[in-house]
């Protein structure tokens, strides 16, 4: 009980003196950093050692060395000061800057979210949004994410998934290549650009009432890369039209046939165990409201 009382009243100056001394392995250099005398740093460390009942440093002729107890304590002190500094840095002009981290599949990020980030920032200037793009393979817990925006069926173990939008896939290619295509069966003579999801082209051909050809050639892990290759005339890509409106509008990509197939939808997901913060709820609600508004006004420009 007495030890618990001592630990509950550890002085902040003593902890800071210990952390600085541990980094420099010198009372003198720690004092220069903290703008106090070497004797003051030494006294602060002595107070901490007395409170804990252990020796944290071995005093050497030149400098100091951490004891085993000091080495055990240091990581926790560094982490605590780091978290405190990060939290204090979020205060700006008397307001708290909330942070959320979101993993986003690259196609959704570039085709929908990024053009609208400025609109989000204007509505929620106190939220620091940090985005990490991926190829739809993601570990929310392992990567410490608040949300992950994914493509699929919405069934991911341990997560809550909220539907964002459907995105049917259609065949797209460069205008020059499209001119030699008359019917869907003509695609069997062309290079079919593929993703790691092997079922995509077979399902598109099935929707067109055709048997899929044997697929071969390069495989890509990103629809963005596939679209870029297709726009250069090197083959035909299966892409979600809703997320490549710029390329379609500028006729870098054209759709030779109206056949489309639903291969999955976009979802915003979070861990069941993650209690949403106000910033998380604000981002999710903004996302859903903006998507709903876009559906009502398809021609509405991003950010307006």
C-alpha cells in the first residue's frame, strides 16, 4: 500500500529529468536541454529513485549508465511523454484537433474520396484525417486503423460494415482499340487485363451470354494501374465506371459494350470492439451524406 502511494505522486519534473538523462547518458547535457543546472537534474533523478526504491543510473567518472531497472522503466516513460506531446499538439487556437486514420482501397481513394477531401476539410476543420491506401488487403487491428474502406461483400470477420455504394464493372479500353470491336465476342481476340480476382472476366462473359476464353498474361493488383495500361491501348480492362469518371469524360477510356456485372460493393468498416469517437462518426456521416447527395445529383461536381 505504501508503494502505491509513492507511485501515485511521482513528480513530472523528475520523470522528465530521468528521460532526458537516459537519452544523453549525462546529467550535464540533460540539464542543458531542460535549461536547469546539472545539480538540479541529478537531484530530480535522486527524488525519483527514492520514490521508486531502486537505482536507475550507475554514476560513472564520465556520465552515467542505465541500470537494469532504468532500462525497464525508460520505454514506458518515452511512450507516455510521446503520447502527451501528441495530444498537446492537437490543441490549436483553443480547440482540440481530433485525429482519425482510415485505410482506403486505392480505386475508391483516387476515383471518389480524394476529389472531395477539401469539402470535408471545410466542414470539419478540426479533424485531422490520415489516409493510407491499399489494394483491398488490409488488417484494421494490425495497422491501428479507425476505419477501412473496402471492396467486397461486406462480410469481414470481427468488423461492422456499412454499405457505401455499388460499383458495377464494365469493359473499358482506348478509343482506337474500341473501333475494332463490334460485339462482346470480339474481346476474345484482345488482351484482357486482369486483377488478382480471377473470377472477374468469367463473370463478365457470363453476363454477356458467352463462354470465357482462357485467360493468360499479366496480372495487376490495382484497378488504377489496369486503367492506365488500358488507356495506353495495351488491352481491355474491367473497371467500375463510377470511379473512373475523369478518364471516361476525357475519352481516355471508352466503354464499347453496355454489359456490366456486379462484383462487389464499397463498404466502410471498423472493428466491433472499436468504440467510435465523435471524429469517426463525423467522417462516416459525411461520407454517407455526400454519397447520397451524389446519387441524387449525378452531375454534381466534387467539392461543391
